[in-house]
C-alpha cells in the first residue's frame, strides 16, 4: 500500500510549452528532500490535458531518471475509451512506474455497468496495478459504493478520491482496506484532519509546490500532535482559500513561480492570473507561514 503525501507534481514548461527540464529537476528534488512518500505524474496538476503526447513522454522519461527509484511513482494515463487507455499506457510500459492512474471517461454519461467494465478490464490488461482517479468535474464520477465494489479487484490497488467529504475514510475502516492492500487517497488539503480520520494519504495540488508543509501536517497527525496538526491545517486552508481568487491552476502557477521553481505550469488556452490577483495571492502566501524557516528544507 502507498500511504502519505503523494504530490501531483506540476509539469514545468518553457514559454513555447516544451518541458522545462531544469525546473522539473528542481521541483523533484524539492519534493524528495521534503520527505514525500510518492509522486503522481501527469495528472490534472501536471496538465495531461494540455501537454502534448511528445512532451508527456519526455516528462515520464525524465521523472523516472531523476527520481531513480527513491519514491514510488504513479503515472496518469487517462483517456476516453478502454482501448485508448491501453494503447496510451503501452507507450510507457518500458519505464519503471509502480502503478497507472485512470479517470472515468469524461465526455458522455455512461452506465454503472459500463464504468465497472472499463476499470475491471483495465485492471486485467494493464501492465501495472491500477489506481482509480475519481474527480467530481468529470461526468462519470464514481459513487463511494462503486469505488468500494471495484476495490475488490486484486489489481485495483487504490483511489484518488477528490471529495470534500471526510465521512468516507471513517465509514470504510482502514483495516478493511488494508486487508485488500487498497490505498484510499484524498484530493483534500485538510491533511491532518482527514489523516486522523483514517485517510491513507493525499494527492493534493498544494503538496507539489509546498511539500514540506504537507509532509509536516501528515507527520503531526500520525504522531497525534493535535495542536501542531491544527496549526498546519489552518495554513493549508488559507492557501486553498487564496486559490479561489482565480482559476485554481493559474493560482498554483503563481505559487510555483514565487517559490522559484520555474515560470509556467500551464499551456494554452489556460490564461495566467492577472497582476492584481497575483499580488494578493503572493501576499497571502507570505502571511500564511507556509514558507517559514522551520518548514522549508530546501
């Protein structure tokens, strides 16, 4: 099982939307030095929807080379149809990823039986174990009981569940998930709170840019330090609230740039945050305490 902080790393890009390799290296080393427990590659934060197929292959190659087995790697290979996912994943089978992640098809609504067939066939045929990527912005988001049903497949080894509900990890006891080797990962920024309620880990966009903060929140929850856990969660809430001042990923790009990690993490047609919102967002980051010396390791 994968547990802990598994950041969905941004894909650093140059102005002509090619991979910014020095920035990628800097980003990966920051995350590993911070003590993350894995990395989620080419997900929504990594803009798999905008980055070209050629550049996605370059990203995957460079991530595996730079990380060199230091942490587990999960690669998102989402596509609309079963055959399309299998064909896409096959292009990465030569690289040492530990698992693949897949969203439900997102263009047209499908029946529950069709979605079950989609994930079970992928689990049977992919060369790596499968993580379900469950997101509310797709038209075929899975219900909680459907996730639990699919978890019975031996090669479906986890889920990234993007939900505001913290009831789910409580109502599905960790011991039951552990008996199946199934990791329940939340796409939530309430790390300490959700961890104390039984979540196995987190794949949240903030963690790729502020890995030290998120690892510290996870560690505080694991050791039962409620005071420190609550303090760190308050910082995360401030950062998450600030990201509502514009497009979430445009706001994350400002944070990424402010940390000196690179210039861009999004491609056309995604627009950048306007100057006024950028100034306010940076002020919030400074005030939040997210980059205090006792948190920043790099």
